[in-house]
C-alpha cells in the first residue's frame, strides 16, 4: 500500500526553477510553485498543461494524452474553510463518480506546509494518488499534485517514489515578478 510514502524525505533532491505561476486573484497575491523535477521528466506549464486545464504537468518520454504516469499540478483560490474540507469534498466527488471505488488516506509531512494525501482505487482499475497542500492563509491559494496509475503497472513503485519526491520538493512562494507585471 502507499502508506509507506508518508515518510518520504527530501533526500537527493536538487533545486529547480519555478514550474508554474499565477497572477493576483482577488485577495490571493501572485504566486509561484517551484519544484525539483526528477531526472528524465519533462516540465510543462504552457502547452499540454494549458490544453488540459491545469497549471503544470511533469511526464516522461513523449506526451501521450493519457492521464496515467503524468504528475499534475493544480492551484486554485482558497474557497473551503480548511484543507480537510478540500480533501473531503474531493473524496465525495470521486465516490459519486465511482461508487464502487475505494479511498484511503495517509499523512504527508511536508516541511513548509500542511498536506494531506488520498489514494483512490477505481473500479476501472486505474488508481490515483492525490496530495492537497495548503501554503497558509496569506497565500490565498491551495494546490494539489496528482498522478494516475494502471492497477498492475510494473513501474508503480518507482513512479510513486518520483511523485512523492516532487510533492515534498514543491515550494510555494509569492511571485513578485507576476505582481510587478500588473
């Protein structure tokens, strides 16, 4: 099970540039998410990510258009009162779409912010791991990383390790460059 991923640390992670940026939105200041990408993963904020309506994606090899084996970053303005409420609302939507699906959760100990993880085991034999993070009230946003896997994917362990490396290396920052542009 994925519970062993909860203790994954920053070991071996190097720093990269900003992966995604967002402009000021109401009370939320301009933001940036910086992350160290695992070797061999392609970073995309502006081509495929925009086409599927997310802030950024990381993928290996050629873009296939399939959700499996793609790390997806979503950032949105804070709307619900807590991170737990975000997680609960997402689980409810998932189970409404797949009543035969199963959900489990595990703790994530990110050094800079509160994060909560869920694993969704779909009746379609596609599993998803989803980590919601809250960089704090002053940020005005929350974000999530997600990744889907075929149930019997032989590279699942390595993919999950890479995924958790990205989650744990992700850093929220106010984006003065975007703020200055407005």
